[in-house]
């Protein structure tokens, strides 16, 4: 029986993927094998000895201590693309409210409607010019980050009649294939800054992307640019954005990550982290997170991990040994030598690495003794060894 702890409310669409005969699931589970989480802060979380995997029902993982997980042999999953449509739709709304003062206009109408002795129809005709804004048609949108969300945003913007520029230093083949051929993909983000009337950012928050949009970047943008951040708060330097709004270089800033400072600034439209807040998105994220967690615990397969390589291997033996280790020379030789000394035959083997860490799956034609598993654990650089039986 695998024990799964939930640190947030997880959609039943995901929990239903976990067979009650094999999984004990709840927020009160102890010494858990796996964790399902959304936004709960885990940086001070004490990992139990049994913990093998954390599945984040969402794309961002900055609430999870990734480095500490890697050091402890804990696989961290996220769910890229599961919330992509929800965020794409919010981007469309953000483009519109950044262009035309829809929110201000609606609020003003309510004020007029509640003011005594005001003829609303007359007031509207006189006052509507205060809320005029430009159309999106034939304007240029710059999309930073061309993953699952960014690609959808590019393509829908083309449908709106916009000219679209995209930038992604790590553009994958799969992502490139998702893009409409009319998207101008540039290799230098400065090219995007120079031509864009609107800029939206869709990259993960890391040490490398912190304050990606800062004073230096804003100085390279067109005047009166409109900037959208529905990805992560730390991607935009608040102080630099405030200065740009006050000078008029940035006309509007839409953020899904308000704080006490930025939310009060004129020409900031602050949303309450609505990006993935749809029932469809929450169900998609929960379902994907639960499936990935289940496949890893039962079969050892890894898909959509942020700290370990993706590895899938069909069962071809009686036992499967799953090994997380440092990405160092001669590790495979040491693993296979120990197994050959035991006299078991290797039916299949997969080894992949991701930066400093590697993952090896070995299917065997027989079961191995606990002593052999302990010998594998004693290899220098070995972090975690799991033995699964088919």
C-alpha cells in the first residue's frame, strides 16, 4: 500500500486515478511515499524517510525545494501543458483589458448608476471617451517563452490579426512544431523588445530568469508598451516596472501576482492569481500529477520531472531495479558488475542523465536479495535504490 499525502485540496479527477486498494490518500497520511501539492510552501518541509516523489499539480515548482529533493533522491514532477488553455484564455483577456479600459469603464458605469438624478444613457454618451483604447488588430505581440502556454498564445494572437514575435533560448523541436509558421521566432530577445506593442512572458521562475524584465530590458522596448505577466511574480522587477509606469514608458502592466506595493500603482491591473483557476485546468493538472506519481511508484517510470531525466521502460523481467545517482563516470559498470556477480541476467537497461543527476532502470530475469540491493546502495555517488517486482 502506497501512502500519498495531499498538501492542498486536489481535484477528485486526480484522486480517482489512485486505486484505493493500492493507495492510501489524505492530508493526514504519515511517512508518505508520495505527495500531491499545488501551492503549499514546502521549503521547510521535513521529508520522511519513505518519501520518493512529489507531484505538483501545476507548472511552477518554486514552492518546492528542488535541490534538497535531488540530494535526497526524491523525484519532483510538474504538469506542463495541463493548464495551458486556461492561461491562454486569461492572456487574451489581459491583452484586451490592457488596451481598452474595460474595467475602469464598467466601474464608472456602476458609479453613475448609483448616483441620484443622473440620466445614465446621457452620462454614458458623454463619458465614454475617457475609456478609449487601441485595438489589438495589426499590433505586434512579443511572446517570451514558447512552451505549451507560449505556443498557444502565439497562435491565438495570429488569429486576432496580430503580428507575433517569439523568443525562447531553449526552444525544443516539439515546441517549434506547435508554432504557426507565421510566428517570427527570434534568437535575441532584444529584437522582440524593439518591435513589440505588447509583451507577455511565459517562462519558469529560476535563478536565471529572476527579474528577466528589468530596467535594462524595459529601456530596449518601444514607448507605451503594454506588459503582461501571468507566469510568476519574480520574473518582473517591481521597482523597475513602477519607474517605467511613472515615466510612461510602459502604458499598462497586467500582473497575476500582486503585492502591497505593485497593486497600488497607477496603470497596474492586478489579478488574484487567476491563471490556472478554472475547474477544467484544476482537473487536468490533478489527473496528470496523480498519473505521473502512480507510474513512478509502481513502475519506476519518470515523465515531466524537473530534477531528473524522463525515462520510460516497458517491463521485460521479473524484477526492476531503479537507481538515482550522481552523474559520474563508471557508475553503470559498477551497477552491472554487482548484478552479474549475483548471477542475474539483465533483460533491459535504460540510463539517462539530467545535469548533475542520473537515473538507471534495470529489468532482471530474477529477484535479487536484500544484500545485493544494499551493495548497490553502497556505491559512491548512489542516492536511492528501489527494487520493484512485477
